C-alpha cells in the first residue's frame, strides 16, 4: 500500500513538473506586439514580427514556445507610436525666435536591432527625442518665419521626416510623419513687430493686385470700345440710312423720355433734328 502511494506521489509530482515546464515554455504574443526571444543575452528569433505585406493573424501572434530558464522573451510594440518633442526655442532664418512644439509618429520595424541598439521602446524614445529636436532646429533655422504659414511648411515637414527617419533606422524604427503643433513668436515686441511687418507685406501685395486689376480693366474697356466702334463702323458701311435712322431713334428716346414725358424743346419744324419725322424727300 505504501509503495502504491509512493507511486501516486511520484506520478503527481511528475505531472505538476510537466505542467510547470509547459507553462514556463509557453509565450502568448498579442497581435499588438512582437516578441524577441533572447538566448544567452543575444536575440535569437522573433514572434509576430511586423511585415507590411502580411495581414493580422498571419504573422505568428498567439501561443509560442521557448526554452524555460534559457530563453527570455521581450515584447516590443508593433503599433504606430507617438514621439512628443518638448516645446523648444528655434531661431529662424530671419532672426525670429520661435517657440516650436512638434511630434513624430513612428513604428518599430526591426525589433532585433531595437533590442541590440536601444533595449526597449522607452530607451528608443530617449534616443530619438534629441535627434528630433536637432533636426527641427536645423530645418527651421534655414527658413524664414513666413514659410511656416505658407505652402513651404509641407516641404519643411517632409525634409524633417526624411532626416529623422534616416537616423531612426539605426535603431530599427521607421518614422512615418512629423508635424508641428505650434510655432509661435514670444509675446511682446517681437510678436508685435512680426505682425506689423506681415500686415505691411499683405497691404503692399493687395495694392499690387488692385493696380494690376485696374490696368487690366482699362485694357479690356479700351479693347471693348475699339471693337464696338469697329462694329458700328461696319454696320454704318453696310446700310448708312438704317444706321442713321437707328441713331436718331436712340437720340429721341434719350431726349423725350429722360424727364418722364415732361421735357420740352423749341425748334423750327424744318430742323435737321426732326428729319426722321418728315420721312424721305
């Protein structure tokens, strides 16, 4: 009986040990993360690694296995992450001191390189923040303040994104976009001077546009008058009598209807002005 109990205990201990070993070797990787398996301090393989051409559910997420006590698993986020730059002062090309607040959006595409170069996402963020600040200062320092409120801003953002992405690749990350949340002048005299200069520039631009419009209007009116005179001349040449009659009727209308029937004129009955009433002779 004692021997049987000892056998049961051995079997139970073996089952428990097997369950513990199975649980220790099981790794559950969510869809939102990729897992780097580290063996003896070096990355060995990756579960659920980000691949842009592979749909969710087909990249290795779910239950995976490792060697207990020999391999460690480090989870790395595979979603799009944000990198917020602290508000910093930037000197523009026209010597304006700007208070710039920017952010970047990035994704980890090489978790093995990330583990080797930075360790984890927090360390990566601490590495990329000074790079983002430096790139923003360099790019905006080559441009005037007015470029930040014009179409040139898109070009500046593209250059910043490209420069930051080039350095982020060294850590296994891909920068998707960089945007400026705010680029303000400091309050006080610099801000007032900038607004005054911008207002003056806009007024000069408006005056130039109005002058060009007036010039174009005069040209159009002159061309229209010349065309009308040409049409009148052509019509007069085709039928001088009808043209003379038409012009006389217009003159009568303007003369007799201008005062709403109250106009009066004293002329002789043989006046040339009334020749159309007398008919042809």
